[in-house]
C-alpha cells in the first residue's frame, strides 16, 4: 500500500510487486501524483506521474499485478491515466451512506454501547448526507458525553444531542466540511 508519504519510493514498490507476484499495489489518494499535468507545480510531480503510467503500461501481459487506485477527486486525475483504455478497467464509486448504511455504521461504531432502535433512528434521521467518518466521530463523541455524564453503556438521546451540538453548531462550517457533512445539517437548524 502506497500512501502520500511513500510516493517517492514508487519504483521500489513496483519492483517488489513484480518480484512477489501475484500482488496488488494500492495507491492511496492517487490524485496526489496523478493530477492533471496543467495543475502540477514542478517536474518532480510529472516524473512521478510518468513513472506510474509507465509501470501500469510496462507490465507484461502475463504479469500478475493488480493496481487499485483510490481518490476523492476523480475529476482532477490526469486524462492520460483516467481516460486511456486499458489503464483503468473499472471505476467503483462509494457514495455517501443511505439510511440503512448510516444505521449499520452507528451500530458498528457504537459497539460496546447499548443502542436502542429509537437512538439509532434519531442518529439516522439527523445525519442525512454525511460521510461514514461523520458517523464514526458522532458515535465517539456521543460515548464521551455519555461517560462525562456518568452514564453506563446505554447510549442516551442527550449524549447524542450533545455530540451533534458540538459537531454541527459549535464546530462551525469548517468542522462540518472536515467531517464530510457540508451538505448535511445547515448551521442554523435546530436539533429538535
């Protein structure tokens, strides 16, 4: 798995993947090295892009190396990567979670707590349009508020409301954006 901190070692990772094949190379946030050339600031960035493109093209037909590229900005990818047939065989979008997904996420990130159906429904109804990261942080903060109030493992509505208040209203629009909820809950909306 190649993260932003490791892009300078691309060549070494490609060699290792070929040596260990069958293998999978995961390039996290590929837009950091494969953004449109017009958006690149120096020749080093273009060199990394060319290295990635050459490696993807240069593997023998019988090579058993799969590339998985992730990005939150597919619109900013270099057309030579994103639009050339054979480089990207399939694109999979992970949309924001729907009601069922948010309920499952609340239960997942609320493990260790007792969540009754009414609490889960409240979380779902008050979190339309948010990311999984928002639900994770909501559950973490709800547990914190529960513990601060001296509660046990049964999650209370007041703990959830306090967490939402802190995340949505006190944190402001930057906090919402960082948590993946910019379109979710308007800042001047009441929780009740």
